[in-house]
C-alpha cells in the first residue's frame, strides 16, 4: 500500500517543528514577504484542521502540526517577532541558545565583520559583541581566564568604546591569574577608568576601578573609588566591608606614627648610636 500523502506531509512538518524552523514549517524561504506568509499559513491550516483529520491515521500528529502552524504564523506574521526570531536563527543567535558549536562560527563571523566599516553594520557588530561577552563570562565561570579574555577582547574590538565591554574585560584582566602581569593590570586600569567615566553612577564600574587601584597599591585612589561606589549603592557589601577595613588600617597607622613621633621626641632618648649606625650602615 502506498504511503498516505497526509501522513508523509505531517511527518515532514513535525521535523521542521522540532527544529523550530518556522520558514520550513510554512514551506517558505527566509526572504518571503508578509503576504506569502499569510497565504502559506491559511493554505496549511485548512489541510491540517482537526475536523478534516479526525478520521485520518495522522490525526494526533496533525493536531500538533495545526498548533505549530499557529505559532509559526504568530511569529512570522508580526514584524517585531519575526525580526527577533531571525536574530535567533543567525549564527550568533545559535551560539547564544547553544544549538550550534560556537567557536568556528563566531570566529568566522568576527573576522567577516572586522573587515567591514563599523558604521556600515553597527547593529550586527553589537549583536556579535554581546555574544562574545556572554561566551567570555561562561568561560570565566569555568576557570578558562585566557579564553574569557580573548572573547571579551573581540567584543571590545567590535564595538570600540562600549563601556559594558570595557568593564567586563577590565574586570577579567584583574583575576588572580593575571594579578602579577603588569601589562594586563595596566590594560585593565585604562579600560576600567573608561567604563567608570562612561558609567559614573554604576556601582559595578566604580567598585571594579577601586579593585584595580587596590591591586596596584594606590591607597588614596582605592579609597576614593570605594566611596564613589557607596554613593552609587549605599549598601554595596564589598565596598562597605573594604572601606571599613581601610579606615581601621589608616587609624592604626596614624596611631603608630604618632607613637613613633612621641618616642623620637623624648628628651631622654640617646640618638647617637642610631645616628652612627645609619651613617655606617648599621642599626635602624
């Protein structure tokens, strides 16, 4: 017995539905206009209407196709939803959703876009930059610091001056694995100063810059940025704790210096030995 045409068509449409390929489900190409979308939808819903398939062997699967067709039409028949769906289907979108191996696709797209002037394809660059930042964050969480830095640098190259990219790359460069690399620390400082200037009311940006100043041992700037962080977010837990520790350390140091001054100012102190010791390289 030859296969039932509606059964074959149902199986074919379900394959498209399982892949969320709404163009394939409606039998259209991605550049189909709105009129073609509407016509394809109404043609197919007539063929898969439950009343028409109630006695067919494919009735159950046909009912599912009927529902999927409605979803496809509601997506492709609306300009905003269709644009969002098309972005998701792009190489970048598939990277974000995890339905495609990211490295080869995203690197190829990066190289392609870097060859095109920024002004000519700004939105596409921004979309790919966000993908790189997300991928970088994932790699950082897995402990792959170098991979995270590489992806985040791609994001910054794609959208120069983007404060979010500068902030994320700068913070990543300050991870423990990089703290001894003065080149990376200096790069982080420049990125984080740029981010803080562009995002002056961002507690994350100000705290990240404070952390950078702490890394390079600049206590005055460290305290200044901790205070700026708390002006942005009064209950910022790390800034609150670190500023309290810093104030306590500064108070203890002032007390120690005052005690030293009192000791050196004592009229009974014999400074001769100390002076001679310093002169000849001995003693304090």
